[in-house]
C-alpha cells in the first residue's frame, strides 16, 4: 500500500519530465539542446585569437597571434590590472568575381583579455607587431614599503 502512495505522488513529476523531454527533443525539430550546442560551437560568433603569456622578475610578456590584421586595426586597452587586446576583421565575399562587386561584407570583432595578478606600471607598457605576432611587454609595478610613524 505504501508503494502505491509513492507511485501516486511521483506521477505528476513523471508527467512533467516526460513533457519536458518531449519539448526539448521532439517538438523543436532538431532538439532545443542540440540547437544550443550548435550555436555555441559556431566559431564565427565567438571568434578569438591565440594568446600566450610569460612572467619574468620585472615584466609580463603577452604574445597574441593576430595574423592578417594590420597594426592600425589593433587596440590595446588597460583598466586597472586588466589588459584587453581587440581587433576588427573584415571578410568580403564577391557575388561577381569579374566585376569585383561585393555580395557581402562580414565584420568580426575579436577580443582577448588578461588580468594581472599584481599591480602593473601602466605608463611604461610597450607593444610591437611583426609578422602577425603582437608582443606586449607590461612592467610590474615596484612595490613600495610604507613606513609607519
């Protein structure tokens, strides 16, 4: 008898789970969850670039691989201990190759950020761009000891 009461109590939950399963897999054609997976796997939406960093005693050095982007189109912003490298790329596809008329222009903003674990010297950051490699040298801030009076 206790088993029957438990089954009766669980029945609304079983129905709910069945309806949700139906909603998320069958009613949306390809399945809502599969559609979401496809959305997040679309590389064109979440475009980025490889970035590595190294630390020395006095500096952080960041290497960003930004091939095919001119240095004038690269922005480096600093806010507190956070450095952001961004650029905008443009991909033109021609409808008529003989005339050279573009059928579509696709612009993509690419961005990467790095947060430094300790204070940095914002005034002496240096950057260079050569052969698709952006190198940013960020000096560490010298620590000051405060004397107590």
